[in-house]
C-alpha cells in the first residue's frame, strides 16, 4: 500500500481520526480512528483501528487512546 493510499484510508470521510501526542513535546506517538460498523440500524456500533509508534510501546499510549 502506498503512503497516499494509507493516508486516504486512515483519514477517510467516513471516520473520525485522532492522534496521541507525547506530553510536552508534541510528537505523535499513536493514532486511531472510529467509524460506524455498518449503515442503518447498526450504525450505533463502531469499528476502530489503532496504531502506536514502535518506540512508544509499553508506555500506555494504546490504553490512553482506548480510554479516550
């Protein structure tokens, strides 16, 4: 997958995308998106995707994103 295709998927109009920044430094340590799992009657159920920077593993980033 090209970088352009990955960005188009992750930042698609059908989802809300967030980033987690390192305290004080403003460096992005993770990202996630939320979107409706399906249309119609099931649209209140969400689907999500998460990514954490490899160097930030074990620092609670994923836990914080999930809690958000």
